[in-house]
C-alpha cells in the first residue's frame, strides 16, 4: 500500500517541533491516544511509533513520548478502528515521517480501505469522494486539538531529570525546588 498525495503545492517540513525537553510517560501517552499500554509497547518495539524524547534503555528505564508521537499514536488508533491493516498504517506513518507538512492542521487523511491519501484542501477531498476513492477521512487538525486538550490535563516530564512539570504533583515540585537550591 502506498500513501498518495491528494494534490500538489503543499509545503513540506516537519510534523511538529515541540519542546524536545518535555515528554510524556507511557501511561500518559496511552491515556491521550486512547490505546492500551500493550499496544504502545508493541508499536515502540516494532518501530511503528518510537518515542522521540527518550527511548527505553534497559530494565527500569522509561520511554518519553513527544506531542508529535502522541498525535501519531492517536491517528494510528483511529486507522485501526476503521479496519485498516497494520501494514497499511505503517506505510501511512512512514509517509507522514518522510513527507510531513508544516501545517499539519490542514491535512486530512482519506482512505478507501486499501490506500491512504493525503489531502490538503477541501477540493482534494471532494475529488477523492467523487472518484469513489474516499470512504472515510481523518482531519489531523482536529486530532491535533484533541491531543493538545488531553495533554493539557496530563502530567509532562522533563527528559533530563524525570520530574513532573505540570505543577500539580506537590512532591515533584518540592524535589525540583530542593534540586535547584
């Protein structure tokens, strides 16, 4: 399966640059993406969605996922829920990695159950539907907003020391204050 570009003229760039110092632990990533920890672990071990902030290094270490990672996890979950095979999803995720757009909020992923198409305008979506190619679509801008809203209520972690940075954990706050002097 390949991911086809729905139209031309899109500016290519990164998916999301976010703060590389801030990440989210596995359980937080699972809660925000709506997946199980078992799925998260499998997808990380098989390279589908690897943590960009910090990978696990041996027993007892924790992966830290960035915003973009969680966005991709949520898109993968939605594609799975619609019946797309994991092999097809891997191709779509690789396409997003290789050909990410600067304004991801303008991208809609459409699928006919066999191929996944990247549309960056309403006209491209209409063209796919009129051609009988589109069966369902995922507006990445909407998923972006959902993930941002979910993560605003969940604890983040600084990669270098593992301290929770959202301020809601009193013990972590005391540790941070003691550490900084």
